[in-house]
C-alpha cells in the first residue's frame, strides 16, 4: 500500500471549532464531500433517521459541493433528497418531527474545513467506493471517530472496529462521471 501524501503537521496545530449553533449540545455525525450518486448521501440520511429518534441529542451535518452547480442548486437538491427520504421512511406522520439535517453548501477555506471537523464528532463515509478519501483521513488525523465501509482505501487507515461490511452490487450511475467520448 502506497498511501496518499499528507503534511501531518496540520493535525498538530490547535484550531478553534467552527461556530454552528444548531450543533450545540448534540453529538454530531457528519460528511464532507461531493454530492453525487457514488457518495451515497441518501443511505447516510436513511441510516441517521432510522438510528436516532426525534428527542436524542444528535445532529447530522452534510457539507456538500458539486462542481458546476451553484450553492443554491445544491442546497435545493439535498433538501429535496432529505424530504423524500423522510416521506419514504414514514416513521412520523409529519416530516417536521424528524431531526433537521444541517446542510452546508458554501465554499469553505481549508482552515474552515478543519474547524468544521473540530466541531463535529463522527465522520461517516457511505460512499459506494473510494480509492482514498481526504476528509476521512483528515477526520482521523484531527481525532474524530470515523465509520466507513470495509472496502477500498479507507480500510487501510480506519480502525477495523469502525468498518462496516459491504455487499457488492452492479455499478450504476455512470452518467455522473467523466465522458468517454
């Protein structure tokens, strides 16, 4: 295994956590990355709502980007996805009874991303596959718990107790990748 090169000194510096009031008093599960089908955000939202009830002191933060899309367009797409998930789960008779996801779509500097990691508790990677995932590695380097699939790059650096076994399935959604024309 030839790991990704990192300047490990960034993990030794002190960073104040970013101020996000909706996270106050909550154990925060989070994801930082692109909003594409391969990243499997839908299953992360489903898992969160199935695992935690409305009164538990937890939060789900999604810091998402998508090249070529505006912050507003990403926000609308993610909000629509979360609404669809809640409607399909049918745990509560009203979507307003679910815990509200905290969605961040604006560009953050590298330092702001590190401060976001410092504010959250458990990075969750539900991607359908990763060779190497920088936010996952950053989360570990900054002392956060990480839950990831036992497949691909993360299994080389995530503690085995926090790797989730996966079931292989046919590749789909190739329209969200590079063109082969």
